């Protein structure tokens, strides 16, 4: 029977898996579990109701903001948006 002290000593001395890697592996496994749960939640959502989507081709813009927080002119002055001609 291997005693816990001997097995931990063997892990510390062994070059294959140093004990300094253990916290990183635990953290990464936790991140993987959270990512898989988020993907599962997203992929199991209900489908979009197609009756709620307006598909009229006569509109010029795909998305229209009624009250934008920043105007395109303010963005072009800041250099974040190409100037309008």
C-alpha cells in the first residue's frame, strides 16, 4: 500500500508532472467546465420566431437606431468613423 506522503513526494520529485502545475490544471479544468456549460446553454436555446423578423428588401439600412447615443459626425471628429461625404 502506497502511503499518501510517499506518493506526494514522488509527484514532487518526478519531472513528468511537477506539483507546481497542479493549481494551473485545476483552474483550467474549472474554466473548461464553465465554457462547456455556457455553450450548452446557448446551443439549447429555443429557435428565433421568424414572424418577428422584418425582411422587407426596400430598406436601405439593415439596422436603424432611433436615438443613437453618439452621432456619426461625433465619431468622425474623434477619428473613429470615416467622414461622411
